């Protein structure tokens, strides 16, 4: 019975240590924007996250364009009239 409690406590401690380490390792970096725009674009945000080490790049940038071409990349808004 004590061994079970000890094992449970060890798992809990390890999980909490992992959470603390995850919170501690996050960095914040300022997103660089164009002087002519008010808002940052998605690419600038992703680049800042990559530089900070918060996100790993998994998107193949060679096939991407600025405008969405597939239906799954678009948001469809329906306006009901009637």
C-alpha cells in the first residue's frame, strides 16, 4: 500500500516539475511589423514564435501563397436574407 502511494506521489511530482519547466521555458519576443501596417500578419507571428523557440515549423513554406486556394483554407460566411 505504501509503495502504491509512493509511486503515485512520484508521478505527481514529475508531472508538476514538467509543468513548471514548460512554463519557465517560454519566451516572449516582439513581432516585427511593417511600418506601413497597423497589424502583424500570420507569417510575422509564426516567425517570432519560431525565433523564441515556442513553436516548431511543420508547414512546407515552398507551396504556400499569401491567398488561400483550397476550400479548407477559407472561412465561409452565410448571410440570411429574408
